[in-house]
């Protein structure tokens, strides 16, 4: 009683309080009676509305609590917590703030021995309620809310590290704590940008909320992440906060930066599941969730995808395809009750494509190729997978491929472009849809372009300075040579076939030029240069052929592609005569046929005087050995020497070609290969027909003769094996029993 002054405004009597503290420490068994008496005195003063003495009693309890040793603190805690409950149940805001401050001090005390019978459920509920305060005075309202946030922070500190106490991560607690924090974070973020008032404890409600939220998430273990994130998703749903541009992203930025990095993929999985659950929601809601996913992937660049890589992209691609269907029908539900607009769905599609790129940037090289294969498998091919979706779905899904291939760098093309990925990628260069073809060409170019020269080669032009390119200093690596030896002929074939597509436009020929230019800059060796020149000459013959149904525009495009690429290739290493000849042909075209050059390719009017056009001609001296014929080597450059025959009016130093030299064109080679294949096919058909129609005796006789021949050969081999060596005397020993007729004991047989 002596610690209470006569006038409550004088405050606690410090001298008597020191005596009381010394007595309590000297006789700790008296602590429970002292705390019970102070609690009783505080209750009596509270009932009499003598709030000054209430504050003094609370201060005395705090000092005793802070002064006691850890072993004896449990004697005080029950009376202390019951007193706080009385204050929090009162209807006076200043008593709520007083009780909260005392609880925070108690929460900061470390205890050695926990008490198993304590319960903090009341404090979780009451502090959460204070966070939702709607007091009529804005200043008091903010103070109450800040106190509630600090109280929740105290509860978290007191319970989160001790599993023997109440489990704060249970859904019933998280569903009170998390919404209470988000309400303050949402309400005060916008107002504090306009004005910066001064708050008690130095932090605004939003700042205090963020501190508490980060501390809560930072203490979350692996099994607690879902319980902490689920109330966030529910709050954003119930308050329609996905459609905003900032708050949902801000919430998950706090989450991703606060949790342990190895747990990030759990948040991503929660968001993906929520996106699927909202697949029948408005486009703005789906777009908001996708934007949050994109930002979350950027924040955690190493562990955000987790073990289910393809499941992440599968969910995003499913949403992309679904959005295309909604755009076509005009409704985002199967019942046709809720309308959607093309603008909203396209906004969602752009967000999904961007998010695919964000996730792809977190993956290693080998996984990106798998993801691109996975995406290509989802693109519907007309006539093959017609049930997979609308034709528009293929175009939209293909737009996600560049997002994955962007910043895709690898020193080893065998790893970056394995056969399992390159073959389907090349097959897409022959699709009917010109947009997909153009997209795949640009992807293929970007994957091969390791020195970033594609941007400098984005247009086919004749006046090109090779010094602007970043050329490789060393010779092609062994991996590059293996890659080209394995895939070069397939690449050339698809370039050739792509030039035959009738609906190709200006961008397609520029993309083909970029691809050929990057191949020559990145991977060219002597053998490859020969093959590239051969390919260009074959393309020129394609443009001149009357057998192909190509428009004038396509023929001019192929001619321009050949001229631009040969002009570039001739500056990269082939002999000077080639460069001189290319320059002379280009000069002649500039005078007589400018429509066959890149600069004038896309004019409205085109001349059809192709027969008067200067061109390259080709002569081959075919030297095919028997070994090459048996090995069936795919690279013609391995077995054919190439000679360029210049037009005499362009090259005065040209030597006459022997009249006995056979002029072999591309069509000649094509016919020769075709005849060999036809002869092999005819021989096989004869064998099949013989076994189908000939009498059994004839077939048996044929097979029997072969069997007899085989048996005679085997006898010769066995006789040579078992023949005894000559004796020193010169006399041959008597012939022994053949080895294969000898009888051996069972123990000798292994």
C-alpha cells in the first residue's frame, strides 16, 4: 500500500517500490501473494474509475516482472495476465493502450522454463479486434490500431518459438492475425503517401503492420507457409483487391522477401492453385493473380519454381488457352451468363506471357529447352491435333516461346539444342501459319546467336560493315563441329523448304537472312562454307525453276536473300574472287534488275524479266569413292568439290572448261539420288514378290543352297583352327579328332 501516493498524479513512490522489489527478490515465495494483492488493488481502483491508481498498480507489476529471475517469474505471470485481460475488456482506449504496452514488455522477457497451462487465445482475439478499430477520433483510432498490431507482434514473439505453448500457426489464429494486419496495410498505405503524420512509437500503422508481418513470416517454418498465405488469398478475394495495380503485389513482395528462400516455391504453388480456382472469374481478377505470380518469380530467382517445373508452365499455358476460348465466345463461364471483352482477355494474355518469361529466367539452360519443348507440345497443329483448341490458341501459345528463349545463353549447342528439341522446333518452320513460322525462325536465331550479333543483322542489306560484328577469335570448338556435323543438313533442308512457302512475307526473308548470317558467323568452318554456298545456289535455282508454284514476289524474295547472304559470306573468309564476282553480279542487278536486291524487294511493282538476270552457275566435279558410297555420308561437302563458274562477261580471267567436263546441276544430283533410291526400292519389291508368289520348293532350294554354302565355309574355318602345327622333323602328325567332336568331362565344362 505504501507504493501508492496520496495524489495519483505524483506517480509511483520510488523509495517504497525499491523496498518492495528487494523484499520480493529476497523472498521469492511471496511473489504470488504480492502479485495477487496488486491485481486485487488494481481491480478495485478500476471499478471505482480511479484510473491514476490503475496506472500505478500496472507500473508496479511491470517493475516486479522485469526484476524477477526467470525461475520465479511464473509466480507473477498468471496474476499479470489476468490484470491485462481486465484492462483490455474495459471500454477505455487509454487502458487498452496501457495493457498492450505492458504485454509487449512481458513478451520481450526470455523464459527458461515455459508454462504449459498458459493460453493466449484471448490476446490474439482482442489485439486483432483492436486492429479493426473504428473510433470516431482518427488520432485515437490510429493509436488503438498501432497498439493492436504491437500486441499481435508480442504474441508472435512469445509463442512462435515454443511449440509447447499454443500453436500460433493454426488456421483459427492465422485467420484472425493476417486479415487484421492486411486491413491496416491496405488502409494506411495510400493516405500516408499524401501526408506523413507523427505517430507514437515512431511508426505509422502501415509501417508497424509491415514490421509485424515480416517478423511473422520470417519465423514461419516449412509446414506453416500454407497456413500463413491462405488468409492473404482469402482477404484479397473478399475485398476484390486483385484488380488493383499495387496492393496485391505489395503483399506478396513482403511475403517473398520475408520467408526463407527455400520455401518460396510453396508460395508459388499456392498462387497457381488459386489461379486455377479463379479460372471462372473476371479477366481482371485472373490478370491480377498472374501479375503477382510474375513479380514473385522475379524476386526469388533461384527457388521460386521448385520441384514441379513443368506444372508451373502447364498451369500458365492452360490459363492462356482458356483465355483465348473466352475471347472467342465472349463469356468467361460455360453457362454464358458473364460477359468478357477482347481487351480484357488480351491484357490477361499479355500478363501470362510475361509471367512465363519471368519463370523461365529462373531456370538453368537444360530446363529451358525442356520447357520450350513442353510449350510446343501444347500448340495445336492443324490436321494433327484439331481437338486441342481454336487456331488462335496456337498463335497465342507460340508467343510465349520467345519469352523462354530470351537471354538463353549456352556455350555448348549440343546441350542447348538437343535433337529432341531441335527437330520439333524445325518442324514448326513449315507450319501453314506464317506468324508461327516467323516466330520459330527468330527463336532459332536467338538460340544460336551467342555473341549477340542478330541485332546488327536485323535487315538484309548490301552495304554491310563486317567489322561491326563480334566475330569469334578462335576456331570452332569441338562441340560446335559435332553439332553442325549432326544437324547441318537438317538445318539447310528446312531453310530451303521455308523459302518455298507461298505466304512468306518481307519479315520471313529477313528472318531467314538473319539465321543464315548467324550460322556463318557463329559456326562456319571450311566445310560449312561450301555447304552454305551450295544452299544459296540451290535457292537461286529454286527461284528460277518453272516447276515451283512461286509468286513473283517470292521469287524476288529468294533472289534478294541469296544476294544479301552471299555478299556477307564473301566478306567472312572465302577467296577474294568470290567477293569480286558477287560484287559484279550485284552491280549488274542494280542496273538491270533492282527488284532482285534487298533494297527494292518490296516495291509494289515488280519486273518479271528474270531470264536477263545475272546469276551464279554451278559446276560440280563428283568424286565419290566406294567407301563414301557405302557410308552414305549426309554431307555432300564431304565428297564433292565445288567450282563456281563465272560468266565470262563478268570475269575476264576465267579459264575455259574442258568440253569433256560434265556439267552437273542441283537437279542432276537430285535425279541421281532419286534413281538410286528407286533401284533399291525395286530390288526389295522383287524379293518380297518372290517370297509371296514362288513355289515352296523353289524357295526351299534357294535357302538350302545358301545353307550348304555357309556350312562349307564353316567347315573350312574349323579345319584351319584344329590343324596341328608342323613337327620339327618335317613329318605331319596324324590327324586328331576335330575339336568340336571331342568329349570333355563335366568338370571341364565351364
